[in-house]
C-alpha cells in the first residue's frame, strides 16, 4: 500500500495523469469529438456510395435513351418524349396541364 501511495504521489505520474485527462476531455480534439467526426465520416462515405450507384444508373438510362440496341443513335423524338414526360418541358406554343392522382 505504501508503494501505491508513493507511486501516485510521484510528480511524473501526476503530470502524466493530468496530461492524459486534458487530452481525453478538455482538448479541442478530445475523444468525444473524434468519435463524432468518425460517425460523420461514415455517413458521408455511405452517401458517396449511394450517389455513385445513382450516377451509374443514370448513365445507363442516358445510354439507353441516346442509342438503340445496335449502338446506333436514337431518333431525337425519343429524347423529346423523355424530356416532356420527366421534366415537363414544352414548346413555346404549347400549354401543359399536370394532373396529379
């Protein structure tokens, strides 16, 4: 017991303990902040993976619109139809009525 008290009363131990407490709890980059940043990083990585999948799906859609099965360019009317249906585009002389279900 005397050795333990002597060890705890050692100035090097006290300084090391204070340093560890400062680093773990009071510093700008403390343990809790690091854990929070790690969770945010994982969330962003998941989001990036999802968006990359969406990009590949959209690129496949784009290629299906631009070319037919043999690799020839599609008719421009197909692109016009897609733009009208998905983006509600119209010509200047037309009126568009949107009916929601």
